[in-house]
């Protein structure tokens, strides 16, 4: 993995905290700073490759655009269709066309959930208050 050298000026209090942690971890300060940055920034390491480019592009979106992503809803007709197909699938009575339709709807829904979740994660990382699960389901 390539590395980039940068110079960062830290407030003395922050530097002292990092230095104490480095001493406790028995690691050099630069290595500890890398770990801190890695832990702080949202990672796409576990995201399937076919979704990464789209999510990486979201990282450059404005906060207003990210909030728009969180407000996007799957059309009610699509939700009903997915629900019906899932129930039929549980009963084992899906036709070949319905199997294909279910797969497509699941992929679209997964993509929507992933985009919405990542938008919330980025907004939280940027310091915004995000709604609780209870608030989202109201």
C-alpha cells in the first residue's frame, strides 16, 4: 500500500493524548495517528465491489444532497410487489419470471438500504445528529 507523507499541526493537548496512547500501545506516534484516522473515517472495505464506486462518489456529496438520499423512499407499489413475492417464495410457489422479479427487487432494495445507510453514516461522521431507529419508523 502506498503512503503519503503530510504535516499536521495538532493542538498540544491533542498531541499529548496521542503521545500517551502511543506509549501505552508501544507504537510510534505516526503509526497511532494512522490507526486513529482509519478508525474515524467510514470504510468501504466490507462492501461488495459492485457498490463501492457509487458509495465512494457519495463521499464528495454535500450534506444537503446526502440528506436527500436519506429521504428517498422505495415506491409503495414496489414495496407491495416485493412483499407479495417474498410471501409466495416462502410458500414455494414462485414462477420463473417471479423468481427473476424477486431477485431484481431484492437487489434494488439492498442498493437503496446501502445508499441510505451510508448517507446517514457520512452525515454522522460530518457531525450531524441523525435520527434514531424509533424516529425513522414513525
